C-alpha cells in the first residue's frame, strides 16, 4: 500500500515523465437545453454549479452566472445567492490537498466558500463517485450538477458557458441580462478562431509553464506564452485604433471572458508562481492592461467574481511541489490597478 505522503505527491503531480503538463479531457459532456424533450431541461432550481473562486475555468462559468443573473444577488464575501436564483451555486475551499477540492466546515472554515448544498459532502470527489462509481479521472471544477437525476451533467467550462449563454434565457427576468449574448452568430467564426489561439497558448500555457519539471520544456512554453500575449496585445491595439474596447468589438464576447480569467490572475499569481516572468501585464502590455481593467472595473457583475485571496492562496499553498513552504507573496500591491492609473 502506498503511504499517504506518496499519494499526496501523486495527486499533486501535474507533469508527466517528460516534464510536460498534459491537461486531461473532461469526461461529463451532456448539455442542458430549453427544448421540451431534452434529458437535461433548462428549469429553474434544478441545477447546482460547483466552482472554485481560484480556478480560471470555473470563474468563466461564474462570470456567465452573475452577469446573466442566473444567480441573484451573489454576495462575494459569503458566496451566497438568493434562494430563488435560477441556478444554485456552491464554492469550495481555496485549498486543494491530496484528495482534491473540499468544502469548508466548522473546524476548517474558509471565507467566501460554502457547504455542499445538496448532500453536505466534504469533497468534490464524492459528487464524481455518486455520478460514476468507477470514475477514474481528475476531480475538477466547474461541475454542473442535476439535482433531479443526481448526476454530473457537464464538467467542461467551454461547453457549460455555451448552454448558459442561451438555454436559460426564457427564465431570466432582467431584460438586459436576458439579452446578453456572448456568442452572437455573426461573430461565431471569429470567436472560435480566437479561442483556439488563446486556449492552448495563453489559458493553458500558464499551466504548461508552471507545471513543467524540465528546464527546456518550461522555456519553450513560457516563450510561446509571451509570443501569444504579444499577438493579443497588437490585436487590442488595433481594436483601440478603431475605438473598440474589446477583442471583437464594443460588446463583450466569450473570447473576452475566456481570456479575462487568465489575465486577471497573471500579475498577482502566474508571474511568480508559474514563473511567467518575461514581463507583466501592468508594465509591458498597455493595451491588455487597459482591457483587463476595463472589464474588471466597468462591466457590471464582473468584479465580484474575482477573489484575489482565493486565487493567491490556492496556487501558492496547494501546489506543494512548486512552493513547498506555502508562502504566499504579498505583492503586487494593489492586485489590480485602478482604471485611471
Ligand atoms: N477542462 C476543464 C478544466 C478544469 C480544471 O482543470 N480545473 C482545475 C482547477 S483550476 C481543477 O479542478 N483541478 C483539480 C485537479 O486537477 O485535480 C474546464 O475547463 O472545465
């Protein structure tokens, strides 16, 4: 039998033998739909979304939930939402240990985390095993849980945000939130193309740099990452010259949201923790810096979805192979600069 220490090291080991990090494919891939005969019908009160406020993939989903008012009156201090929200929310403790994500408890409290509202479970992994007793993948967030069939519907953020964008619209009261469409038809090819570029070369590239366990793998990844930050920077510069605020015009799209959750974590976390330090957003990327602040400070419902404590504590205190003493750096101060700076 392997010792607990060995197991801990195994689950918190992200790179393979070649020193490179390879993200596993998500295994639950069903969709929620408003079509009357669908297995997972878009109904109010039927689904719970489980997230971590540290996780950039889960926070994409939270941005959709909050800006489209699928959760009502999200309180960023407690992570509670109104009981009559269309979708329920559960938020894990920022610390991930050898058994993965867990919920807080009286002995193990955590600001802005919640209990499991459905079963009082201690861990996210229990949801995976309830859905699929033989499950052998990673226990990731986000998770969309169906209370009716007591199963995971989907654990892939890029798919979850697509059905949140359209399928619950008939239940949303607020006309502005209802009308928000982050994947409008005329822009779909451009969004898909940009997503392709940002997913592998920015969103996932910070992990590939940070989890690398071989010098040459790290160098290749970090150079590629900064090359693609340069590409996005010039794209935003030309947008700015056309008086357009976002990546694809003056309306926020899925591409902005998918990039935002990585860029907002960049200076406070990825620069030092994942060694993505060939530059910082605030000093070296003026257009990306304006763009990230514009979204953070000016788009209603976004700021509350960013919890810098969860972000910094999670990465620096959970990844024991990268940071064995779990010391969390204090800077940068502030974590995000004001817009007018
Ligand atoms: N492809 C997934 C990735 C989600 C993911 O990797 N989440 C991380 C947190 S940032 C996680 O839960 N990791 C736990 C683990 O790998 O054990 C998505 O986009 O939804």
